[in-house]
C-alpha cells in the first residue's frame, strides 16, 4: 500500500487473487495478495500477520516458574556462602588483630558484596522492560505512523514495539528483550540490562578478589603450598604445577582444619565462576556496544546470515543503557528511572 494515499483510498476493491483483513492497529481494511501472510499498514505502520494462530503459552509455564525460583535460591545461596566462607576462612588468618589491613579489606569486601547483591536483587525482582501505553484499534485514535513497525502480541493482546518480544516464562512482553535468564528468574530487557551487566561485573571482581585472597591465605597455612612458595626462584609456575599443588593439597586435606578445606572450595568455586561469568560479561558488553541483543544473534543464525556486525553508535548505546551521567558513576548502586522513561519515549 502507498503511504501517500488517503485513508479512504486504502479501502481497495476486492479482485481475484486478493484478500482483505482489518488492521489491528487502526481498524482500517487492508487488501493484499492472497499469497502474502505478513503485511504493513500504510496509515499507522502496524505489521499484521494474516491467519495468525494463537498458541498455548500455559504449557509447562508452572515448570519454568518453579525452575526460575529454584535457580534464584541456589544463586543467592552460592553468593552468601562464598561471602561468609571467605570472611571466615581468610580474615582470621591474615588479620588476627585489628589493623589498617583489616579495615581496608573489610571495606573492599563490603563494597563488592553490597553491589553484587544490590544489582542481583534489581535484576531478579524488577520488571525487565514494561511496554509503553499506546492507543490502538481505532482510526480516530491512531495518528499516521504512530504504530510504525509494531506487531500485535497474541498472548498479551496488545501492541509490542520493534525489539520487544513475548516471554512465555514471564508471561509478558519485554521491551528490548535480550534473553530470559534462569539464574535470575527474569528476562533481561530495557529496564534491568544495566543492573544485569553490573551484577556480572561485580560477580567477576568479587570472585577474583576471593581467589587471590584464598590463594594468599593458603600459602600461609598449607604446608604443601608454603613449600612451593619458598622454593627456588627459578620454579616455573605453570598451570600443571599449580594443578599438581592443588591436588596434593586436596590429598592432604584430611589432616588439616575445616578452615583450610574451605579455602579449597573457595579457590575452585571462585575460579570457575570468574571464567564463566567473565565470558558472559564479555558477550553482553560486545552485543550492547554493537546495538544488538542475544535474540538478534539467534534470529540471524536461523536466517543463515550470522555475522559480527560493526559497532553502530557504540558509545551512545552504552549511554542508553547506563545513563547520560559521567561514566565513573555507572558502577554506583543507583536506580536510574530516567533510562526507562527515555527508552519508552523513544519507542
């Protein structure tokens, strides 16, 4: 349909090989070739799918909700265990008496723990990306181009902007949806993407801090590791050497205290979490800088056109996610409501 035609002219006459339907966005009648299944209204810009079939989103929805809740409990438990185990196993050995070192590391541990838990709470329990309220369904309420690129969600029974997707686990449409993360029991979208990235960042920093402090403490109390640290200066600290020392420490763990055993757990857990979460953080920052989402990459793969796109407005994309303040304030534990309002307004 020609966008320059008047609304009255869009009610085309029926002819052979053509079908008609009603635009869900403005209520005007659309005439189109019968073989076409997706069409765009020339007045409001809404995209309609002909013969849309409503699917059942209730299937196994309770299973997804249960798995999400269990995952949140497991992640929170793991975070608290690492924090408590680190404080109990490291601080009494390195700082047996009050000192500046005890105060300094207490501040560092508190900052990392508070920011990790604060951002995780916001990611898990705040709406991921509420959709803006739009007038639709009546030609007299919809202006030209108001619903440009919008599609109709058959589950929520409302328009969804470009980039918004319906999550069957959350039973809602999410603005700028990236993916549904079972470890936070929520979607990652326009409203909580900043907090998700900050959670990943502080999780990596916290686990690196725990890893370094645990290894340093192990050198103080573990005879096997202490002998290595006091050995010849020409010793090659390769991966195989450190792994052998770790296995020998585990073999002798029956003869040491529970505090020493907790150090083994902290080293293994913090190292594995740092690697796994660090890779996820790198992926999220790369997609954000390029103005893409994880769903975009999946759709590109399904179309056999997957490619790493060059950064488009990379710095502006970061500002859209973190806010227009100074970059040094991006890592502070703050809730920026202006980010959500601006993105909703842009849509």
